[in-house]
């Protein structure tokens, strides 16, 4: 076999010692193989290799990719190209002292805080020479992307656009400095080295990195929050545009490493990380590919995540051992996330995940966000917004919808374009209604329905 470079999503079959060939693939910027030698390595998945990967990509290329032992590679110098051997994305270096957020409890008055959109991109620390992840891994941005950035630290996000997190992380953790970086922007929201109040750091960033100053980097806009009503209005606006939520920063605060109450995140849904431990087979239109990911939380609880996977991701799913981010509405009494939905693969967080699923709080989406913001941290949701699923089978295009309200749920189903039939069911508790809804959704996913 002649060595060649894999394209994103490509799968190559390589005959090994087993009767069935092994699959070598590139998925989300991570090279993997289905052989036992790759699966059973103790190294992080982005640092694993095997003879089948070397056969496909070439021995020298694979050696350059996995590089020297963690931390041995040097970072690229500003203005110089950084090839794969210079800084493999799995190489651990000193993690930058990033500021991390707490979740807003719904009680603290946000008036006077600085408010900005929470970006669904990749957190990046510019150290004056290179972009680093929270874990200290280097993102190999092309020299032309880094051109003009200062020699002092900046904190920001590598961002491709709303609802494009998976595309973004696939680009920035590759090692080939591809032209795909031309769609990425470095949105800067702090200058950590400046020991002055946040307002002064904002003024510095706005002056230095305002719109049009650099081709690929710009200041991330903030505005003063006038109170809870203003915050709810802005949250609804951002979420209607497909944004993830809001961040609010205490006025006059200094930059500090670690988690701080001076920085709060606000979202209508929760998200968390889980590790992939298996692939569940699909049914219906998904027969022959993955129906759901079997995942595990840091506390050992396991569950399936099927909603949110695209057809391409079902054909080439995140490998066993990968860390994924998922969104959910609340935790069950057993601590299992309800209505989980896949968002993407993560390699910029440590495992076990630093932040497990949050305690159950008000769950809301869209119009329900206003009610969620008024609830106490321990409140239970009284309404779960409707979810719609569709399936084409035997020439028929069908839909199925479910909504939970209080201790009951309603199911509407029929042909797409019709009003359908509706069935109502009551339960003894809210928890029982939500659990049955989750069971029915899982059943529809197994039958090949896709959420719309």
C-alpha cells in the first residue's frame, strides 16, 4: 500500500492478523484504528499509533505526528511555520493559568456586570508565540494567522461560527496548518498580564484589536448588564441566533487563575463531558452504522447519546476512549442526564472531567428560558419543551413529537404535513413522566427517527 494522507472522515481498511480488516480513520482531527494494539494503549487517544496507521500514512509521518515524549517538543516561534514535528497537539506543556467560570445561580444580581455572548468555539491562550489549550497543548495555527499578535498573553476563543463547534475543533487541532484556518477567528476577551481592572483591560483590547485591525483576530464585544430583565432579553436574543448562552464578568475584577465567582456562565441547557465506552448499533435507516454512543461519566454512570449525531458521525463515530461534550436538560434522581444530545469531541479538557453534570436546576429552552432564570438552584422543571423526530420508511414520511408538562406527557404522531394524532398519559410524579419520555425517545431513535 502506498502511503497517503487521510482526509477528514475518511476510512481505510487494512488487512491485519484477524480475518476481518482493521479500519484506519481520521475523525475530528484524531487518527485511530480498530485494532487491539491501538485500543489498548495507555496513551491519550491523540498520541496513539499502530503499525496499520504507519502503513497507511507512512512511518516517518506517524513518527512526526506522535512526536517525542509529552512536553519534549518546543513551541513554534512567532512568525515561523510550525510543522507537525515541532508541536504535536497532544504534547503536554505547562498549562496556562486560565480564568474559569462558575455557573450563575439565578439569584445573584447581575446589574453592573459586563455581559458577552458565550462562544461555542475552542478556548485558546495566546502566550506570545503560540496558541495553547487549557491543558497546555499547542494549536498549530499558520504563521499568517498569527501575524500581528503581540508578545504578551491574550485569552480568547478560536471560533468558526455558531453551531460549528465540531468543525472548529477539527480544524484547530490538526497539524498541517491548512487553509481551513482562514474561516477561523481569534476572539479576544481578556489581557491576563495587565494588572488593572477589567474595564481598563477591555478599553486596551478594544483599542488594539478592534474590528479591522487584524485579519484573523478581534476584540469580543461586551456591554454593561442593566439587570435581570436585560440579561434575560440578551440570553433570548443570543439563543434565538443559535448561540450557546452568555458570560458575565464582575466590574473592576482582576484576572486570576482558576475558577472564580467574578466570571459566570448562563445557559438554558447544561452541558458536560463523558467518555465513549462503546458504540450501539443502529436500526431502521441507521442499520449498519452507529445508532448511539455508549458513554460514561466520571462517577461511572453509563447511558446512551444518540440525538445530535449526523449521518457522517454515525458512519465514523468518535472512537472508544474519546471525550465528548453533550447537552442535557437535568439529572435524574440517579444522577443520569435526561435528554442528552451530542455536541462534539473534546481534547482540551482532562479526564476524568473537571466538571461533571451540574446539579439539577431549572431546565428551559427558547421561550422557557425566562421561567428558568427565576427558579432557585434546586428547582425542578415543570415544563419540558416539545421535541420533534422524523423518519422516512417505505415511502412514508412520518413525524413523532413529545412534550412533558408536570406529571404527564403528550405524544403527537402521524404523516408529515398532517396534524397527526395525540395521546396523553399521566404519571404519579414528574420524574416518572420524564423517565417515560426518555424511554420513548430512545425507542424512536433505535427505529431510525432523527430529531428535527
